C-alpha cells in the first residue's frame, strides 16, 4: 500500500529544525521504512515560503509508517505542529 505523510511546520521552530536537520535526514535514509519520494512543501503564493513536507511510503501495513513517524527527530521534538498519515490509491502513473 502507498501511504503519504503530510507534515506541517510548527511556527517558531526554525532553530530546532536547523539543529535536527541531519538527524531527521538520517532517519529518512535509515531503511526503517521504504520511502518512494520525499521533499518540502511550499506556500502557493510563489514566494517560496516552506510550509511542511511530504513523504510517500510503500508499506505492507499502516503500522510500519506509524512506527517510522513516531521515531522521526522532527516529530519527537515538535518541529511539526500537524501530521497526517493517509493511505493513497494510485490511479494514474
């Protein structure tokens, strides 16, 4: 199954985000979950302000992604203020 994590940045957490970036990146590359794609999300105004991040997983079960998410340094340290984990059925592509 394909699961998407949409994570929205918490305001006022720029210092924590910067300090934890390498640990977060290492977690994404840890192999704990199969990541198909990932990257930042930006405001639609064209000004380039970062709003959060999208990670697309391929998983056998939803709990795999929940476990991965719970260990992410950004999640553990409150860098995101809202996270959605959603199953996705690909219809084109």
